[in-house]
C-alpha cells in the first residue's frame, strides 16, 4: 500500500492555522448596542446633561441578541455538518468564533463513537473545511515541535474529543486486527481517507485505513521490508509476533533474536528468523498464519536468496 507523504497529507489540515478567528466570547453578544447619532451634549442654561434632540429624539438603546442556548448551538452545528457532508452523528457542539477574512462560522463538534471535528462552514465562494480533532492535534504538535513560538491555530478542547485511543481501538477491531490497540496516531491520507498507525500490546502494530468497501491493514513486519519504520512497534514486539506464529511448528524451539519478512508467492508468506545459539530458519505460512514448511538456513540457499540474518548460512543468487 502506498500513502501520501506526511507533508502533503497535512497541507489541508495546516490551513486551519491560517485562519484568524474572532473567538465567540469576543464578539457574539456584547450587551447593548450604540444607537447611531446618539450623542451627549451639555445644556448650558439648566446645567443638566441631555440627549441630542435632532434626528435621534425618539431613539432608544437596543438590546443585543441574547446568546444562543447550547441547544440552539447544537441544532446549528448539526445543520452545518449535514450541509458540509460530514459523516458525524453530532452529540455536542461549541461555537468557536468567526473567521475574520470571510466571516465563516467555526464549530467544534463531538461525534458519537468517533473522532470530533473542527468545522468551518462554507459560503458562496469557499467550501466548508472539515478537520478531525486527531488531525488537528497532530498538526499542532508538529508545528509546535518545529517552532515552540509559532501559532498553530485553534485546537479541539471539548473533553469528549480527547478520545483518540478509544476510537483507534474501535477502528482496530473493525479492521480485524489480531491484537489490542494501545497507542497510535494519524499519519496521512490515502485519497480522502485518513491513514493511521497503531501500536499493539506485546505485538507488532499496523497501518490501517478505511476504504469504500472496508478496511485495509499493513503489518509493521511487512512494512519494514520496504524500509518503513513503525513508530509504535519495537523490535521485541516484532519478535514476539513471529514467535507466536512459530508456536506449535517445527520451528517452535527457535529462540528468535531477529526476524524479517521475505515476501510471498502463490504458496504463502516467507519469514526468516535468526535463532540464539542455533541455526536460523525460513518458514512459510498461509494467510491464516499457520506454518506449513520450515527450512533450516543451512538448506535454504535457494529460497529467496537464502538467510540474511544468520552470517554462516549459505546464500543463493536471489
């Protein structure tokens, strides 16, 4: 699977930092409005202060609109999300302000059983901007790491939107991962879909992304063969995963010290394992992770070029 680079993947997200927003508390409901032309003058004859009696004789101070209730904000946010085509069952929302440049409203949304969003409404010339809270957080963290003095733009602040791990764990279940997700983050996009890297408890992690027909998942051992390093998977976790596959097979006695994914053919997947104090092995397993054949490195020179992790093993021509 190929993915867009992080810099390209987050260019849309970084646009949030370019928005200058007047916070809701600064402008929305300022109390009484000044009546145009209303001025104060001194009545020299009486010594009393009176209102100008010209065009504004009958003018009265007007009360600014009352602040909308949370229910009104939620209704507005739901309508805005639907208009923007956002796949979110909005359960809570906060009005965050208005963009200074083009007067578009900004909401933070809480979505049922999913990541929250920052939503900047659209207008006649500009489409809505929809940014998941996990994207916003990742972009802000990267910007602040590069320059602690920078202003990365607004972030999600509703407590319910601090739900990244639980949502990623749910995604892992939906993607059919054979592990318990315990960490992760968004790393880019594939088309319009987000790509996540997740770590697992005591086992290798994965890169996962949703598609129109389900989920795609690439395991970190396979990714390592393409020089991709998973941030949430350690070497010990890769080894533990391979040991789990080897359990109950002719290779079960191998005390694995290193491992690599070699590739696959019509017969299955080939994995090499280096063994502590013993000859290494190459084993073949099917898609159900059942080991079908084990080849000692001393006899495996013709299998994918032979063993690379056992120095004394004979090597084939590849």
